[in-house]
C-alpha cells in the first residue's frame, strides 16, 4: 500500500504518510486517477441539484485542477509550447523547463478546459461520475504505459530504471485495473475508449521521439490530457448508452 500513498502524493496536492517514490507509485497511478475522477464526478452530481449543467461541469473540472495542482495541464502547456516551436531538441527541452507559457501553451490550456467542461455538461450526473472515473484511470494508464514503452529524453529526471521487470509488472497491473473498470462501466464502449488512449499515446510518443528523443514528465502529462479529453468526448457522444446498464 505504500505505493498507493506515494501515487497520491505525486498526483495530487494531498500529502500522505507515503513519500514521493515514483517507481513504487507507478502501478497505483490509474487507481489514484480513478479516485480523482470519482471525486470530480461527485462534485458535478452535487452541483446539478441546484445549478445548471454548464456551471456544474465547470465546478467539476475546477475541482480536478485544484486537486491535482494542474499537474497534467502544466505538462500539456509545456509540450504545446516546445513542440509547436521549430527548434532543436535541446532548445525544445529548455522551453519545456521554462515556468512561463507561450501562445501555444495558453491555447492548449484553454481548449483542454473548455472541451472537458462542455463534454461533462452534456452528461447525466450518474454518467459523469462513471465517465470521469474511467477517463482519469485510463488516461493515467496510458501515460505509465508510454513511460515503459520508450526511453526518457536526455536530461529527464525520470530514470530508465523504471523499465525494470518489476516495474513493468506493476504497470501491467495498473493497466489491467483501468481496463477492467472501463469494461465494467462502459461495456463495449470501453474498447473505443482504449483505442482513444492508444491514439493519444501514439501521437505524443511519436512527437516526443521526433522532437526531443524520448519522454519527459511533461510528455506524460500531455498524454494524460489528450486521452482524458478524448474519452470524455466519446462518452458525451454516446449519450444514454453510458453507463452500459442505462442503454
């Protein structure tokens, strides 16, 4: 269970009795993601009792940002700035480490927040609770999967030791959990959600390899954001078919 508390400390602003051991936390990241999504879904559920869908969705996404400290949003903005610029790999890494955001990063943040708010606002409260939990779990499963599938970029603080057999087994367990949660709640739509995650992993992975030679923490954050957005759009489009037992 120490890995769970490590993941909670790494992915949220909560400070637990665990440390910040990334290798130990990796298998638990999809689990913590599911809990984050569940909490945000419950915010939407509670707000819908008195507020409009759009305002309720705004509160739910705001809760997600506050709970995680905008960890993944920051990664998305950094990647947008670095990959949007036509620069050499070394300069792209410098841009990613810059605490300030440029035009590409700001636009990416706006599109991310607006798209998620609109998608959640189109859902029933019960659907939002389910879909947010699944989206956060699967998106983080995709990010940790990318971590074990390609080398870290030069100078990345994420060491290649995370590719050890023990860590790979942990990553596999985390991915299985996320997929099982998706199948249990989305039914056949889980396969479409998994395909969206694979697409997000492929896009960010290929761009990262081309632009900076590997992944960084920011690349993982961008992967999570793209996958989360895609799944929420999928569920919003599916309408009453999610959760599967409502169809």
